C-alpha cells in the first residue's frame, strides 16, 4: 500500500514538474525557431530549431541574412530517391512554389551526435536556402572540401566537430562562400612529377567534343582565332539572352594507371569577346553505376567579362579515386550570358 502511494505521489510530482517546465520549451533546453510573417510556409520542428537558428545566425554573421518567413524543416520516416535511401533532403523550390524545405530521416537522427546533426541540417539548408548543389571535392590532404559533399562521400559528417573551432569555421565559411581558398591545414607535401597525358590543340577534327546549346546559341570551330595552331572551339551566345547553359563537353574514358591517388588537373586556354555574364568549366567523374564520384567547378568563382586575350584556366581534383569510369569536362556559358568565348589547348594532367 505504502509503495503504491509513493509511486502515485512520485507520479504526481513528475506531473507537476512537467506542467511547470511545459510553460516554455526554453526551460527544458529547446529553442523554437521564430518565424516571420510572409507569403510562404514557415514551420520548423522544435527538435531541429536550434540547428536551423544556428544556420541563420552563421549566415548573418557573414553578411548573408535570409528572411525568416520561408522554411519548412521536418522529420520523415523514409527518404528514397531512385531506389537509394538518404538521411536528409533539401529543396530550394519545393514543387515549383518557391517554398524552401528540408526533410530529416527520423531513424538516422537518433544515431548521430551533435556535430553530425549540425552537418546534416546545414547540408540540407545549403540546398534549400543557398541553392547549392553537391561539391564532392577533396583537399590536397584528401579531406573532403565541403559539407555540401554528396551521397558518395562516406563519412563526411565527421569532417569537423563542434569542439574544433578552426575546422568548423572553415567549413561554414565554405558553405556560405564556395570560392574561398584552401585552408593551411589541408595542404600536402608538394607534388614533383607532372605528366601531361592528353593534349587537344583543336583541329578541324573534333569528334571527341559535343556541344550542348541553349536557344539562339551557335557553336563551332573558329579558323580565325586560336592560341596555337589555326583552330579553336567557339561558342557564340550572340546578343540575345539565352536561358540554358551552352557548353562544349569532352568525355574522357581512358586514364593512365598513374593517375590514381594523384592530383588530376584539366587546363584550357580561354578567350572572351564581349562577354557579359558568367562562364564556367567543370569536371564530373562517374563510376560504372553512373554515380557522381567527384565534381569540380569554377562556378561564379572566376569571371571573364568583356574582351580578353587567351588565358589559361585550371581545375584540380586532388586524391583521384579508384572507381572512375568516365570524366566529362564541360566548358561554356551559364544561361543568361551573352558574347563569345574561344577554347583552345585542352590538357589533362596528373601530378604526383
Ligand atoms: Zn545533398
């Protein structure tokens, strides 16, 4: 009898305590996300709120604030895309409505520590609020270069811990500005052996190149502008605005054995003529399942406005992976750009 009363009494106290604490989530260590009034839905699960808050604060600290009226952050029981399961997902334009939204897999959340949870939420918010895609790059020391590393990046949710200020600061800086320089701690001993294993000086024969063009754009071989020899590849977006990217693509399917583990480099000479807008080059490496193993791009990090002489541009991928089947090198204009560029002297290089 006494025991029963004690239990009842204890339950009573627990009940009282819960009521007292229940007045405010703050008192039991939870912060709510404060939404602003607006035209979109704003609803952040209370268990995700502190991470979403931190993202907004880190953005504001870097002069990159967002209105707090457009974000849904919620838990779901399943995230499967093309038959593959994921722990999170983010949309910058959910269903074409402009709504920003992230989903977190409830089961995965339960297995993660605080740092891993932060990296997961920041990654998905990087898709949703920064419209960032995946960056499967590596540093010279082979560490992953970004919290925006995609689904092939095993273990990237341990690239920093909240206790390691230096690494955390770098990865957050990179999240909000992917153009920042490598950090000092990510360097490696200098590479001394450089091998140019493929050169294309562009000739009238150019069957390895394919053009993918937006409306009104023309692409072809120029026989009047060249860095070496007589020819270069040209893309002319004219004066009319194009809405889709217009690029030349070179597919590489054979690599020398020495390339594995090396710094893989592509170099091209590019000349601009009356360019207004953005040009870019990228490397995309896929395995036999057509999954993106690495990608590197110059997106928005270099400009080539106006009219220039030929200039050498490079992209590097450090720590070349084993299971690459094909690499596509893509170079050209982002949609909305006008003018002409000429491309010459493509080189693929590895350094060890
Ligand atoms: Zn992602």
